C-alpha cells in the first residue's frame, strides 16, 4: 500500500491537471475538510481511475506467483509442455501496446468509461493475480489504498521539495519481489486551511 501510494502521488505531482481534478472530485463528494470514509469510495470514480492507472503502470509485484501447466497447452502459438513453470509478468502486461492504447503515459481517464478492473476478471490488469491464487489481501489493499490516497489528497496540498520539478521526478523503478521507486518521493504536505 505504501509503495502504491508513493507511485500514485508521484504520478499526480507530475501531472498537476490530473491532481487538481482528483482533488476537485474529492471536494465534491467528501467536502474540503471532511474525512474520506469507506462509504465514499463507490462515489469517487476518478479516484478509482487514478488507482487503477497507478496499479497498471506500477503493479506492486511485477512477477505474479509461478503457475504450472497441468497439461500440454497451446497459447498464442506457443507450445507449453505439461509441468512447465510459468511466470506472469504483470508489469509488462500493463505496458503492452497490443493491450493498451498509448500505454506509457499516466491517463486515469482511460478507466472512466471502462469496465476493466484489477480484481482478477480482466487479464489486461492483474496486479493482484487472478483465479484461485490471487492475492488474499486484495479487499483490504483496495480499501486502504483508496482511503489513504483520498485522505492525503483531500486534506493536504502537495509541493515538491528541493530542486525537484514535475519534469525531474525520478520515475525509475527498482525491481525486486516488489517494485519500488529508485529515489523516494520527497513532497511537502501543506494542511488545507480550516
């Protein structure tokens, strides 16, 4: 959750128009001084789109749990023998131009009129996996990510620290079991006036 929140804030700080739109939508639903609650999530489609887009570009785990072919299989012209161990690259799927139109820019709007979700039913977006071995923490992660990011955006204005500008935020990732930013985000929260 912390890594996904950091990625989302980084992407939003690189795109002030998107950040302002997310804050405006939050203010409409929650109010500028209100607390984001779980019951608000369903009424915040733009925040949901921001999180879907963040998870598409920056899945928490780049390679999903290994799978094993239970029988000889043909997939997209490839022969996969029985008992072959398979690794699904969620990071590459989220950036695949055969799956996503203009895949590299951060565009939450792509999810506003889309039924694609990350809950395992749409294989173009599976940051938590799919099927019987999907991440059991998905329901908790879904709620916490929306509540955390929504609260940070609704209760604070954000500015970059030091000599960092929106153009110079380092968006390189460090691959491991999870994907983290090479350089952590340093942003200053300013509480909105009460």
